């Protein structure tokens, strides 16, 4: 994997992770604040890792592929 591909993968992951963590903490941050840090971290990761793996990243891939397809079509004209 070359450097450009690694940067693209990093960006895609960040685009999924950042809003997911922000929304999770917005919705559940206050109730979870009573728990110890290790329990909060466990609940955050056990919830968000499957979301990112099975829904978030595939959604980003679909969107990126559609954008790339549109760009390829417009460039070939």
C-alpha cells in the first residue's frame, strides 16, 4: 500500500470515527460519566467498532465510489 492509499484510508476512517464518537458522547456522555473510565471506554468501543466496521466504512466506500465514478464520467467527456 503506497503512502497516498494510506492517507486516503486514514481520512476515510477519521470521517466515520469522529462524528460517531461525537454523537455517542452527545447522546450517552452524561449517563456514562458516573461509570469508571475503563467501563466507559469499553462501552464506547464495543458499540462503535462494529458500527464503524459493518456500517460506517462501507457507507463511506459507497459514497467515495459514487463520487469517483461521477468524476471519471465527467473527465471522459
